[in-house]
C-alpha cells in the first residue's frame, strides 16, 4: 500500500491521464494494493491493528445504538455488497434501504470509506479537506448573524480579511477566505435567547491545513464570544 503522500501523487497523476474524478482515480489505485495475508480477509482485517471505531471516528456503542450494527458488521455487509467499487451515493442508498436513519446513513458510509482507506478524517470524496467548527452563544440568532454580517463588528474578532459572497439573513452565509477558499456558515436559533453557528471551511488541500484552520476558527469564535459578551 503506498504512503499517503505517494498515494495522493499517484491519484493526481491518474486524474490527469484519465480525466477521472479524485474518488474514482483513488479507487483504481487502491485496487492495485497487495492482497491481505492468508487468514486475514478484507472482510475481517483491521488495518495496522487499529480498531474500526477509531478509523471511522465513531464508537461502536453509538453506531450499534443508532443503526443496529457494529462497525465490524457494517464492514462485512458493505464488503459483501462490493461497496468499495460503487459511488458514494449508491452505497448510501443501499445503507438507507437496510432501514438506517438518513443522518446515520451518511455516518455509516463515511465511516466505512475511512476504514477502507477511501478517505481520511476531514477529507471529502473530491480529495479536499474540510475544517468544521460549531459554537453555541447566549444571544439571539439575529445578534449572532449581525456579528458576521457587519464588517466593522467582524473585524473585531475575525483574524482574516474575508469577502461575503452570499447571505440569507439569520440563516446562512458564504465567505471567501483570504486564500480564496470558501467558508459555509449556518445560523440556528435555539430558543431562550441562544443560537448556534456552524462553520465549514472547505476545499483545503491538506489535513495539516484543515487542522490549523480548525484551531484558527476555535480562537476566532473564542474572541467572538468576548465581543458578544
């Protein structure tokens, strides 16, 4: 199996040659990996001795409570369905057809893709990474939204010079970061004068960049809390 750095290089090279999407190209590269050693089938092997829950990013206790199956059982079911050879949407439809609630359908499919090496934590199927962060504030949603929408207020807590590309008052906003990456933001009223903001910083080219920006957003939201207080 190639290292992560080598894998990305091979995938990008194949994309240029074939015109395939990142996911399709990566899948073809992964198909060429060495077969499992005797006695460790693809259905039961746990890469590097790490358990499935760790790779998937969700505990067995939670996944069995919400879907009725452990990660090992989901891996068996999806391996038998040859899920690694199918598009994400088709796999999601199959998981949903087994009676899995919609929200947990995506959790199962994304977890399986991580287990089988089709994506890393924080990585989208297009090959890019995403940094996500949410925070609850003790202010009405209108106040929270204004702290993002008003340029003067925004400069008091947000460290980057951003441009607002689209906005729906008190509900949603799309920003362009100072490096031209997009940021999607959602606002939700929670009642009793509380509201939640959820940030998704998208199309990041590496996990290290995503990790750094997640820390940046944590610090920015900390400052926002001080401004709102």
